[in-house]
């Protein structure tokens, strides 16, 4: 089996996330992708993240009906901070040698990977997949990719996706300004946001 883990705060999940997940699924030939809403990420400390249970509900709503997408509450239920190396090792232990893991994240991680905990254990537990994001040139991404691969003696997959300049931050701002964001959100997510009065 080949499975991807797509982590994020998903506050809220939007069509950009769904597009990236679909591209990863088909371009990497994955059997499934597990969406991993973060529980208590150390890099978001003090930033007022929406309750984890509500973010979990929004992701569940977004992926409903797609048999290739799953969701995990591992990081939400975990005590303390959520570290990527622990998540990957948990799933490797859970499924043994039967699954080849791919961790999907933005290309910005290549430039701050030194700040992640136990990077060597991350690289030993999965194939890192990075997708391009607005503000990063492909040339800079490839240069940094080679540096990281050389440093950790590993291979990284670069996924050259269509740049959709959509962010959860922008969507939250629009909702506060009472602008329509329905075209940015997967089916049902707007209703979740309205039901719980989020981002007002």
C-alpha cells in the first residue's frame, strides 16, 4: 500500500487543500490520503486556533463521499505538542512494513526544516512530498531541495501544482468582513462555519 498523510490546521479547510490532495493521490499513485488536523502544533502556539473538534468536523464534511480520503484524530487526541516525526512513527508502527508513507506539505517547509524536531527520523519514516506555493520560485525550490536531500541522504518529491493563492487566513478575514466565501470552500464546510458561528 502507498498512503499519504496531509497535515495542517485546516482552519478552515478549503478548495486549495482538496486540489493538492487530489493531485498527490493521482500523481504519486497513492491508495489513499489521510487528512491529519493538527492538535497542538508548536509553531502555532498562541495564535488562537479554532477548537480541534470543530476543525475535525469541517475536514470530515469536506471529504465525505470520497473513498480515497480518510481522516485521523491521532494528533487531536494526543497529549502535548504534535510533532511530525511522532505521527509518522505511530502510523509506521500501526501498519508495519505493509505501507509506504508519503508526507505531503508545502515547499516552505524545505526552508525551515532545520526548525523541525528530529528531521532525520521524519526522513527515515516517509518520502517527503512538497508542493509549490505562491512566493517561491521553482529555481529556489530545486536548489533547496537538493541541499536537504544531500544533508539527510534522502529523496524528496516536488509536486509542481497549479498555484492557487487561497489561504485559510484570507478566508477567515473575508468571513469577518461578511464577504461570500462559498466558492473557496468544499461542499458543506460553509454550513459548518455558519452553524458554529466561526470566524466572526
